[in-house]
C-alpha cells in the first residue's frame, strides 16, 4: 500500500517540504487504513494527490511525479479494496464460526457443545406433526415408511456418499443407532446420489445397519420443505413418539450429542 513512498521520496530534494508532506501523508494514511474504514482510507489516499502535485517542480519532473502519483493511487486503491473485502470475510467467518452451544444459547435453548452447526430444539408444547415419508429402500426393492415406526422416536439423517461431513459422522450415527435401538429408529435418506452404487458402497464401508431411502432427486425430501433446507447435507431430524419435530441439526453430529438429544426427547423434553 505504501509503494509510492520510496520512489516519490527519491524525486523530492532532501529536507524539502515535499518530502515532509510525503512522510506526513504516509502516517495519516496508515492510521486511517488500519481502522478498516474503506471510505476513510480511500479519501486518505486521494488527499495527497493535489497538494503533492502543487509542490512538485515545474516541467518534466512534475509530469513524471504526477504520473507516478496517479499510478500509485490506482494501485493503492485496488489493494485497499481487496484488503477491506478480505477483512470483511474474516469477520464474517468469525461470526459464523461460533460453536453451536453459542447459537443455541442465543435462541434460548440448552446447548449441545459437540454439535458443529445450527441446532434447533422445539419444546413439546410448540411441536408440529410432520408428514410421514416413504420411498424405495437403498439396495432393496421394498418401501420404507416412517409410518411403520409410530410409537418410537424416529431419527432421520439426510446424507450423500459424495459428502465429506457425512463420511465423518457416519460411524457416530451407526453407534448412536445401536445404543438407542430400544427407543429410536434411524432412517437415512440418500440425496443427490444419482447412481445407487456409491451410496451402497458407503453403507458397506461404514457398516450401517439401519435402512436408508434412496432419493436421488429429492422428491422424498419435499415433504420436509418447510422445515429442512434441501441444501443442508448432512442434516438430522429427531421426531418424537407423536410424529412431531423435536430437534433439527443442520450439520454433522457426534454420537454423544445425538444420544443425549434422543434421551431428552424420550423423557419428554
């Protein structure tokens, strides 16, 4: 950003007002740019063009100096703009990178520290019934329907074989399904796996024992269109014994957190 100091100082006589003005403008510009206020920084960059040009000697040196100033102003403004955008992105990442326990606290809910994403819990008196879903089983010709599991807690996990977070959480989901098998039934929904072979290989690789609905085009997920963004993969829904939405997680989830949430729903919380 300060590339113009050295070349301009080399053109200015030692001890001259021009040299002093350059140094003073550099100091002021650094202070304003570091404040990350883009409009102030750009104004600071432009402010020295006119006074420096007026102090430059007449003739060819003035023309060279003015040309150098204009070139450096253009380059500096570009760099300040890029720097401001990067700073804004970093600040946004810091805001969205907070833990899920902080997000749930802001929503007035009990936190689950190991959830790495957006968590929504619905109190029993505010829950709404979700429609039953049904679709062809992955790797089988039978039809899977959540209606068959009424009276149990149903855990629906949306996943895809192409999804790295899905691969990361798969062992935890399988372990949680085994630990809570007496009170909960897990059902997977494959999404955007247009060829069933990779999805079937995924199931074999992670030794997943609960069934999954094969839904390459997202038709089954349309039933949850008001509650589940289609792009949120992986995502997990916990449905209570009355078929009502109790918990929604729009990210990967750990075994311990999932088991805790299932037990809370089973206890009427």
